C-alpha cells in the first residue's frame, strides 16, 4: 500500500521542467489599473472570439486541487436575460450590459470532477503514483462532508487531535466550509475573466446585488450550488464609471511579519 503524505513535494526527477515565458509587466499593470467596475455600457457588441478567449482565461484561474468546481452561465436567451436583469435588482450595470454571465461555485460536483481527474490520469498513463494517490485518497479525506454534513464533527475531532502535535490543514470542514472552498476558486475565475475583458478593450461589473435564490432557480441550479457573482460586460460608456478609483492606504492591508 502506498502511504500518501498530504502535501509532500514530489522528487525532482518526476517534475517536468517548464520554462517561464517572458512577460510584459507594464501591459499587465495597464490592464489592472484601467479595470474599473462599469455601471453603464455602450451599444458595442463583444465579438464572440473575445468572449471565448475571456471564458478560457477565466477557466485557467488557479483552483483548489485543480478540481474546477465552478460553472459560468452565459445568459443569452432574451427572456432569461431580461429576468436576470430584474433579479440583479435592475441595476444599470446589468440592464445596459451587452452580455451577462453568472459565476457559480459547484462544490457539490467535486466527486464527479475527481473521477474525471482519475480518468484523465488513466488516459495519460504517465502520472506519478503520488498524484494518483492524492486524488484517490487525500481528496476524499479533505472534501467528503457526508450526508447533511454528518462527517463534519468527526473531521473536526480528527483535525484538532492531529493538530495538537503537528501542522494540520483544517479547512474545508463541513458543508459551509465546502461552500467557502468553492467560492474561493470561483472568485479567482471571476478576476481572470474581468482582467481578460479589459485586456481586449472591454469592461465588466461584478455584482452580488442580486437575488441568489431566484437566480439559481432561473439557471436550474441545485441548492448546493452557490452564486459567486454575476458579471456584466460590454464597452464602457462615457460616464460609465462612478468617479476616480479609491483605495484606503496600503499600510492598513499589507502586514509584514
Ligand atoms: C463581490 C463583489 C460584488 C459587487 N457587487 C456589486 C453590485 O452589485 N453592483 C455594483 O454596481 N458594483 C458591485 N461591485 C463592484 C464594487 O463596488 C467595486 O469593485 C468597488 O467599488 C471598487 O471599484 P473598482 O472595481 O472600479 O475598482 C461588486 C464587487 C465585488 C468584488
């Protein structure tokens, strides 16, 4: 039997070397600095290939265990779109947008994706045994919550007893923990998507000002799915941004130890 340590480094021989390509830091910071939450969009259409590239960029976001427990619902049906605008409380960021997307965390799909991962490993046939074991054993240990979260107290006990003598990962714990877990990765996909839109000269507005229960119903999502946020997109209209960007002083947020 192979004993698997949770986050053990693989030995150097099993790590393929990957060159870090040259990048353009200025181009990146130009995108970051010019991304704003846009509340009014112009009539310009976003070309389909731009949308496709931005969706692709979203799905390249880092995500926990690479289990990709997220979905992006692109609402294009005119009736559904109209209803989604209503469920986004009619805010102009939604009503004037050319395109509307809903980013959804699907922690409930981790087992399906875990199975896909093992099938992919089988197809590749050259995955290190440690990677196999991670998705055969460790993910089960970390992400299983059991029926109605029954596993949570047992996990709590296990983590806390083990944690007395050694560093122990303690999250995600129960179903709520899995909800947070799902939103973390999905929010990163949101950030990738918004920055990608900006890179293509378009703009976005993230929105949590919405009726998540009704949005879930509109999209046919199960109870365990979580709406991370809706994101509207289009070309920034004149006056579409509310004022200059403002952030509190960095000294409050970056803490050196
Ligand atoms: C999770 C999240 C939810 C947000 N919800 C809304 C929203 O419902 N409506 C809106 O107009 N802006 C919304 N925003 C945009 C923020 O107000 C905006 O990011 C913030 O004011 C900073 O401005 P900036 O994005 O232009 O830098 C949301 C942003 C985030 C990250």
